[in-house]
């Protein structure tokens, strides 16, 4: 598992709104069984999303919106179906996380 890996949302009932989650914790914490993730929202399901806080993330060729306000923790065994990695969008993702945690 690596930072910015995208997985099917382990909460099946939430997949219509948030089909995927993205791991955002540092790779240095790989020995822990918990994984900090941020959901990826289907476009248009949450009004008012902005490019800075909610950048578009490509998963399997389709766009989804990062939703940092939905940050969650899952056990690594719950993240089963790997769907890609968004490391190419690291700047946009880190900018959104900075907005969430630092306000800029």
C-alpha cells in the first residue's frame, strides 16, 4: 500500500456517492494496520465543491472529486480492491489537505 493508492470504498452502501477512497497517510507509516483515507465523490453529488479543496482525481480514466472533509480510517484488510494511484496529482492533493488542516 502506498500514499495516493485508490481503493473501492469498503462501505458498500456509500459507493453510489463515494465509489473510491484514497490513502493519504505517509508511506513511512506503512507498518501500522490503520490507513487514513479520503473519499472520492462522484462528480456533482455534493454541490459547491471547489477545485482547490476538491480537485478532480482520475481513477480508471474517470474523474472524481477529492472530499477531504470525509477523512476516515480503515484497517488495511478492508482495502481490498486496488484501483490505481493518483501520485501524478500529488500537488493538487497536498494543496487540498493543506487547505483542510492549515487553512491555506
